[in-house]
C-alpha cells in the first residue's frame, strides 16, 4: 500500500487532512476487520479526509502513519510506503501490532517527543464516554469524530446520525475544550450494508492527528469493564490493552480509560453524580435526548436508568421493547451464546415479573443463570487501576471514583 497525505485549507483557514491510498499487487480490497468482531470488510474508496474547525500543522510522520494504519491496515499485503518516511522505532512497533506488514519505509527522524501532561478524550457522547469525561480534570480536550458524507460513496447508512452526539459535546461543561472533527473515513470500510471499524480504536484517529497541535501526552477512551473481559462473567484482563498501550506509547501517548473498572451501571451512577446523565447519546437512531426506544442499547440503558431510579419500566414501555425486532433477535440469539452484559441484565431485571413478555423473559432466564458473585456490577472493580505508575490525570479520576463509590 502506498499512502499519501495532504493538507489543504477550507472555510477561513480550517485544516483538512486528506489520505490517499494506492494498492499494491499483494494488497486486497476484501479483508477482515482488526476490530472486535473481525467482520468481513470491503475497501470502498481510496481516499478520505478529516476536517478540523481550525488550522492544524502537519503532525509528526509517525502520527500520520499511525492514523493511516487505523484506516487501511487490514487491506495491506506486506508493504507500506508512506510519502513521509517514519522513525525506525515506530516502524518496528507498528510491525509487531500488524504482523501482516513486513516493511515500512523509514528515515533518520527521531520518534515523537512531548513533555508535560495533557490528555484528550476520544469522546463519542455515549454514557461511558461521558462518564470518562466527568472523571477528568478541567481543560481536558474532548475530541468527537463525527461523520460527513463521502464525496465518492454518497449516502450510506443514512439512518446513522451523529448530530445528537455533536449536541452532547456542545452541552458538555465549559471547563472542557470541545472539538468536533468531521470525517468520511468510516465509509471506506463496509460489508456492503453497514460501516465496520477497520481497526481497534479507529475512533481515536482525530486525537492522534491533533496530538502535536495540543502537545497531547495521552488519549483517554470510555472502555468499561466488559471491554476487558470478553463478557462480564469472564476473567478481567488488561493483557490486550497493554499491547495497545505500548504501541501508543511509541508515539508518546498514554492510552487509558478512566472507566476501565466500571460497568454500564457504574457509568450511569457517575453521570448522575455529575447531574448530566440526561445529555448522553447512546442511540444512533434517535435525536438528542430522544432515543429511539427500540434498539438493544435503548433497551439496556432504559433498564439501567429505571433500576437506578428504584422502579420498574412500565408495561407499555416493556411492551414496546417486547415488540422490537432488535430485542427479539437478541433474545433468540443468546440462548446458546455468551452474553456480554449478563451480570448487568441479571441485576436490572431482578425485580420484574415478565409473564406477559416472553422475549424479555428469555433474556432474564439467560441472565439469571450465573454462579459467581456479581456485586462489583454496581461498584468499581479496583484491580483495573492497580498499576506501578499512574499519571496525574488518572490519579485524579481514581480519587473521584473512590469517593463516589465510597472506598476509603
Ligand atoms: Zn435506540
């Protein structure tokens, strides 16, 4: 794969970064995503761009390469040629993360250097992301990756709106720096029906491209407990995350999640403590503060909210979910598959009588089949934070967490 990177300005000196890809004979257009799920993806176009709301200088070549890899790594045969060669150090790190790549062109430049401590959050506007922001110090930079239409692909997944996510960002407290970056990169990788992230943490690309602009030393994400245990009932492990952190460290960025020991119930508890749970946008089908109330995320989040309110969802709301295709499909599929949020469902459904709702009853039956202590589900799982060194930003988050969940 050959990658070229170009900067142009638009609208009163705003920066646009444009990536263009030329495939080599051993590259492929059909591949499997490196993101969780490993779905089959097709590369639909050979260029994409990122629009920033201000001017941005071209970042360190290692950052440009890191961003490019998050867009096209699954399609690369064996060789990556960047139009700006990268440091030897970063090339070696990239090759360990992407074993399919045997050669990347390098030159004599030093790896990226940065001092001090400044974090961004790759902010989605979802409840977990909001919780991560709530736990972060003043001045933290919230960077949202919002979709813009691709000029060659046109309308695709037209139901998928990021306007509500942008509204969430706009409604965040003024103590944060808030930035919306618009990009069409998500439309490059699809299965023909919907977009699929080509790589792990692809949503951090705008943060990576802005790292030099803000002298970032770290990027925070909103990964919760279930991201570190295949499902809530399995063993919690930071092993894969550590590998990813080493990789980010090679461009001098700490990758971390303030909510890594928190469940979805915990995120909601945090957001309530900060009085802003109502501005989260988890549903991609609805609009700001108006979720669709039919999708599986709306189902889970509504149950969590009702549980924390100390009440049950009304029969009419339950009936609405019972009739939802998404909930029915979920209920049919889980009987012989692991359930990612099993403990959560067990907890939030425990006070329901579901005799009138057979699909939801099926979900409850599956969720109730647990044999381990799940009390951490409404608290924090502290082993996630036990590290030899915690940067100030993460110390700040941990102190907030300990106080919020009454650990002394
Ligand atoms: Zn929804």
